[in-house]
C-alpha cells in the first residue's frame, strides 16, 4: 500500500522540480503550462487527530486549432487512525477549435478510484461540444455538454459489489477570473446523469482561490465537493497550501 501511494505521489511531481518567472498566459510564443498544487489540513483535538493531503499536477498545451489538458489529483487522509480518503483521478482531454469563435469540440478520457466515494475503478470516455461566453487572459466562462460512456466497479451502500456500464450526459460549468494578476478564482463543476436511471448521477465541484506571491508561486485554498449517488457517498474537502506553475 505504501509503495502504491508513493508511486501516485511521484507521478504527480515528476519533472516538476525547477520553475522560474514566466508569462502568465498563453500567447503566440507561449504554448505550454504546467502546475503542481500541494495542500492539506490538520485538525487535532482531545478526541483525536484528522489530516488530509491534496496533491495535484496538471499539464496544458494550447495552439491555434487544438488544446490538450492532462490533470492528476490524489487525496489521502486519516481520521483517528482510520483511513478516510485515498482518492486518485487522472484525466486527459482535448479541445478542437475548427468552427466559429468561442465554440469548440472536446474529447475526454477519465480514470478514477476513490476510497471515500466507494469507487474501486471507473473509466469515463466521450465527446461533446462547448461554448465560451468570455475567453480572455483575465476572464473565462465556459459551458459544455456531451455524452460519456461509463464502465465502473463500485461498492454499494450494503457492501454489494456493483460492476456495470452506462451512458451519461455530462454538463460542465468552468470559470476563471484573474484580478490584477494577484488574485485568481477558478473552478470546474460537473453534473453527470445516467441516461438509463434518473437516480444515478455524479456531482463533481472544485473551486480554487489563489493569491500570487510571485508569478510562479501562489497561496491556494481549494474546496472540493463530490457525490456518487449510486453508492450513496459524498465528500466535502477544504485544503490550503501552495501552487507552483510555469508557462513556456
């Protein structure tokens, strides 16, 4: 188990040891962005101790007609000596800009495993469309919708193992606001309903608030909410820490 956890951590930080000041947005000469977030929380009382670690690594590439995003997140936590979280997610998606302004096609492949949400294994893959109401260095607001194929291995509330497949409608609201290059608020919110059963839905919401210390270093707080209704499980996580990023 320890080796598995260490491997996940190495995947998140590999090739991310040195960063320098860089441009803070994509432009004609800047096509790549990479960032590493390390945050957590500790709560110690007379009744016990709880801690949570949140590590995230992302790589983005954007050129004239296409962009590529690779995101990884690992959350690990214990409460009073008992494991509360061991949740890993990796996602690869692309956007294709081949139509009118602010509109694009997207494709996604996402793998998840989560102790807290009772997901043994889950693979989501699909296609869709998106539209950006605002798309500037300081303001970004985008909605997207598409169809995903979901193949999952879950543990239900009565500890019954559930291996199944379904198609999901995936709706996303994504935003980013940059205030005077000092404060950045960004987030992604997903609602993914099964097309077969109305009670089978997934909610994923992430909101980050970052205060820039340098162009490459920020103090970051992160609020994450996740619910898998099929397993009747959810989590709400608040962490704080540092984000290191580089544009090149």
